[in-house]
C-alpha cells in the first residue's frame, strides 16, 4: 500500500485492498482505459459502473461514491463478481499486451502487466485452456520480437503467457526481466547452486547461454501456448 494521497475514492479503496488497477478492471469487466480514468479521478463513477466496481472491490455502492477519507465498510469480495476471463457464453477474454519481448538481444525494459495497457483482447473457448491452466485470469498474450528463439518462436508470433507462474520450475520457456530488459528464453534452475542461479538459453545456437542469480531476475510468466499461421 502507498502513503501517497489517492487521486480518487476508487483508487483509495483499491490501494487499501492492495489490488492492482488491471485486476480491478478485469474483475469489473471494464475497458482498462476507462477504469484508469476513474481510478485517477479524471472520470466519475457512472451508474453503469457503480455496481460492477463495488463488487470487484468488495464494498457497498455508497462507500464507492463517498468522499476520499470517509470510512469504508469492506465486504467479502464475491466469487461471482465479474472477472477478467468472463465474457458472453463459455469463453475467455485474454488481453494482448504490447511489450515486444525480444527473442534476442536488446530487450525493452518493461513490466508486462503493471505498466502496459492492453492493445486488444482475444476471446476463445474456455475449455481450450482450462484443462492446463488453474487460473485463466492470469493469462496474457504478447508478441515475439527478435530471432534468438527461432525456429520455435519467430518474430511476430503471438504467445500465451501464464503470468501467475513466476517460479522457473519446471524448466521451460519463460518471459523474464534479466536486468537489461524483458526477454523470451528457455530457463532452468542450476541444480545444486546456492544461492539459486538459473541458466538462460536461446534456441538459436548463434546466441550463447548465460547464468544469473535467481534474485537478480524477475520471472514474468511461463509460455503455455503460441499461435502459428500456415
């Protein structure tokens, strides 16, 4: 939680709940840009959004519409509240984030969830991923850039990332921040290392592998799928 003065009542409640703006928008089934305007006090809470926001934040609608600093009667957040993976019918609504992880050198320094707004949303059958992903609300789609992961992952490929999987086990392909930028690499833990280290590898043999301390990297998520057009 931050000590800064909140910019809106909604932001005040969100910060006290220790929730991310993206998660509230997803739970309320709102366009992220619309939610951010409300969160930053640039737009009021209309009747259209009062109920879904109250459910997403676990408060009453009167609490939501009160002045900043007024007492808050927190309620249990309902499991039936709208979530990011709920859309019409039995489908998933997954955001695409524009961070251009480099499958090669010179990656863009960015946080794929916290600091980027979705550029699009993709809907597809829930059953397609439910058998493999425990929490579909953590899924994000991003696009590959670079050639270090060719031929498996080529520039322009869209990959499905489980941002809830932030431990590099089992070995696999992950999106991570390696101290220089966000990269797409194959990652495995160096067995017996203490403190823990990870080996970061490319599929393209032209790029050498390297090792880093686990504490010096941030695992943003594990790649669980990709789109291939033929």
